[in-house]
C-alpha cells in the first residue's frame, strides 16, 4: 500500500493531535480483543477472564500504553495501526529470556487489515537498535487465529500456556522470538 509510514514514539512523546487519533482508533478496536481493552486495568493485567456485561469502560489501559514505547503506522494522515511495547520487561516465568522486549498491544484498523501492516510493525521491532534486548515476548488468546498465524510466520514459538485463562476453552499463550537470529532456537 502506498502513502504508508511508521514512526517510533518514545514514552510520553506523542503530540496531542496524534494522541487524539490514537484514542479514536483505540476505541474502534478495543472490542476486537479478548477481553476488550476497555475492560482491563492495564497492559500486563493477570486476571483476564471476561467481565460481566455492564462493566464500566476504562481508559486505564490506554493511559498505561502511553507510558510505553509505541510504533504508529500512518496512511494519508490517519492512523492505520499501532504496536506498543516495553523495552526492559522482566517476568520470572521466563526469566532466561529477560530483560526482553514485550509487545503489550498490536492492532490494525479493520479497513487496513491483510495489507501486511502488522507484519511490517513486527519488522520494525525486530530491527530496533542492537543494544535493546534480543528477545521479543508477547501473549495472545488461543482462539486469535489471525494473530497466531502471523506470529508463526515470523518465527515465534510458544513458551507458556495458561489453560482456560480468559474463558472456558480460551487459553492465554505466551510466545517468544529472538531478533536478528531466527535460526537460534529457544533456550530449553
Ligand atoms: C491480528 C492483526 C494485528 C493482524 O494485522 P494485519 O495487518 O491484518 O496482518 P498482516 O496483513 O500483516 O498479516 C500477515 C499474515 O498474518 C496472517 N493473517 C493475518 N490476518 C489473518 C486472518 N484474518 N486470517 C488468517 N491469517 C491471517 C496471514 O498469514 C497474513 O499473511 P497473508 O496476508 O500474506 O496471508 C489484526 O487482525 C488485528 O488488529 N486484530 C485485532 C487485534 C488483535 O487481535 N491484536 C493482537 C492481540 S494480542
């Protein structure tokens, strides 16, 4: 697709006009996540079961995302997609991969899906400067086939699975890939 460009924003540096576009897109895609982003207390929340209907909409997730690094992909002045990430993430469950880059959120606007934007956002992440951590870790839900298919193509491997974590039959899966070393297998 032409007229597409991606910019990297360090935490807290998004200009106000671009911030409002991000908030608009965030509201548009929030319900595409399980559970919806607007029902979460933050980007690494451990309790992920679906909330009951009527749970108040929250902007806590968006606020926390703004304290992280962010790639935003623009198309003709409108936001087409974004990827938020932490550059110094630690988790004792996969301590041998830490500190790691942790992708907290990736979303593409519906009309821009299947044009390779998510794939190119992950490429940007893999191409970050070498002094940043080598491992990229993220989590998604087990029925998110489009995302899992993309991650498989990018060389991600499963490292942890939390059964029925989001709902009966909907697990949380953690995956990892090493930047610039797709030939290097995960440490066992
Ligand atoms: C998952 C998501 C980020 C993919 O974004 P995208 O820009 O459409 O993905 P890409 O165009 O880069 O797709 C790359 C590859 O991923 C796979 N893929 C993407 N969407 C797919 C779908 N709906 N069905 C099957 N495979 C899919 C394909 O292999 C695709 O390659 P191809 O188009 O050459 O066949 C997007 O669908 C989205 O925003 N979903 C809602 C939010 C979400 O689920 N985020 C992740 C939560 S952890």
